[in-house]
């Protein structure tokens, strides 16, 4: 069985800066900000108002639709206001602002024995916890583990690849909270009773492979598979192929092939939600990059401003040209570090040079380098040209909407053409146009 996929590349890893460092608890200062949309789907709806006193772990906003997620306060204090605040990926978003009283008084958390709960009760506990996908998209975990046709799911692919440069938070979960991760996987398998779990871990993480292999040795439905270290190994389709041999078409969803893919951090939070009764209010965040004074991992209370994370990492050794929320390949450049850390905030990177802006763009020389590295077997050079010319129909015929935006094409382009950006913009335009068409059809 293959342990990798066709295409991809090997960007600078940078993981040695933080990989072997234990997380440091970062207790926040006075004000925390909780955006109502820090997950896929509809924004959450506030259940508190300015002046209300809250406890750590208390529900402050409830899921606004089926695809949505609860939000809980990470500290005790008082609700100051509900207003628009800077968002980590740009722009502003409606958010609940809480003044931290510094006492960290908590609600009473009530854990459960997973074996004593029905399928519906397990899903309810996960849903109530506000757990979302921690790998980037933020899809509600209760929905992920209860797909249409859940009885036919054959594989639970556990994403332990963590292929993005610099990021090491998932590695920490796999090495230091391996037992809790296995517990979360076993709960997920109760929800997907006909599935086998396979944990895919890149082979540059031998300690994680060893630890989880030992714990899974006596678990008949859980196996560990070392996959080749290559970006973007952690993408749903590439990891599924590397661990199961199943090729998921670009026009299909993993569920149609009997597969559910979930991040290790997400499944750790399944354990926390069910066994410990704890909602998602904290997470491990990597602070790294060649401009960070003291790179490390931090156990961060959600809602904490990125400015406080940067200060905890010693600030910068020199003025960086770029801050990134996430990895260098798929992360978002940050322009306002007052934005809060949310459920999907994996890291803060500070880089001395903005290599993207510094690249000089020339004409495409039809070398096909971008085609060779594309993990989706697309033709990024042609798609980008169609996008720049606004040729929506031809773009869709060439499956442009199935680009996973990994950035491999832009990374290798000798002409410095921002292929990913052009394709991403066209994808957004296509999506918006289809949404308008649906709205017109309903009216």
C-alpha cells in the first residue's frame, strides 16, 4: 500500500525550533475576545449580554444552525460588550468581549464513561462542548462524526501528519497526550461502528509513531501507519490515499468512499468533551519563525490576543516583514495582532523576510513544474490563466474548484507567478455566483 501520493514537495520544515519544547501556560491579561464565527457554518448566537458575570467553561454563545458550534468563555469575568473586532484571518467579526477577573473560577465539569452512553448521548456531549476541526477548516466535530450514511463508513483516517512548516502542536498531543488521543479515537469508533481507524503520521516524527503504536498494539480497530514526509501529506485526499490506498476523485467527498478524516487535536477534544466533560476553551499554539526571540509552544486560553502570545515568546529578535496565522504554506498573513486566538489558531509565525512579496513575477514559460507538484493532478498554470481572464466556465470544466489551495504550484513556479492566489480568487467568485443563483431560484 502506498505511503504517500503523487506530487507534493519538501519545503523548509523549521520544526526543530519548538518540537521538543513543552507548552508553557499563557494566562491572559485583562480583555479576551470571542468571535461568534470561529468555525465552519453559521455564526454562534450570544446567550449573554453586557454586564453579565461568567465563569470559565460557561456557554456564552450557542450554535446558530446545524452546521455551527457552541462557544464557551475560557476565563471568569464580566461581559463588557458585543461588537465588531479584528479577526485573525483579516477583516472584522462580531465578537463577545469579556474582562478577565484573573480568578479563573470554573463551572463544574461532569465527565462520563463513554461505554455507558448511547450514540445520541455521545454526539450531544461533543456538540455541547463546541469541539471543531482543529486542522484548519473548523468543521463541527459532532457533524464530522455523524455523516450521512455513517453506517457505511469503513475508515476513520486520523490526521497526525502535521505537514505544515514550523507547526508542532499536533506532535505534542501525539507524544504527551497519546492515551487521551486513543480514548478520543475509540469514542469516534463508537459513532462509526463499522470503521477501522488508521493514524497517519509522517515519518519525521518517530517518537509519535512509537508512542501511538505501543498504545494501539492491543486495539483491534486502531492501527498506526508511517507516511512519507512530504507536503501536503495532511490533506484529506492525500492522507487517505497514503493510509488506505483509496483514491478519492476531486469531484467527490471522502464520505462517499466510506472515509471520515479527523485531526488528532480534534479527537483529543472528543476525549475532553466526553470523558472529562470539558468544553473547548484552550489549545496548544506554536509561536515560531526566524524572527521570534524564544520559539515555543503555549497552552493558550481562547480569546487571548496574539500580542500576548508574541510577548510570551519574548517578542521578536528583529522587526519581521511578515506575521502568519497558521503555516507558511496555507496560513494567513496577519496585519493586526490585536486579533484573538480562536479554536482554529494553530500558530503565530514571525518571519524576517516576506519572500512572497519579494519574488519578481515573469511570464509563464510552460515548464509544467506546477503540474508536477499538484497533489490534485490539476493544471495550475492553465487554471490561473483562465482565472485572470475571468473565464468561469472553462475554469470549472478543468476542475478548478477542486484545488485544495496548498500553494505547491506558487512555491515551485520559476517565474514567481502567484498561481494559488489567482485560482483561490476564482474559486471564491464561482462559489459566490452559485450562491446567488440558488437565492434567485428560491425567490
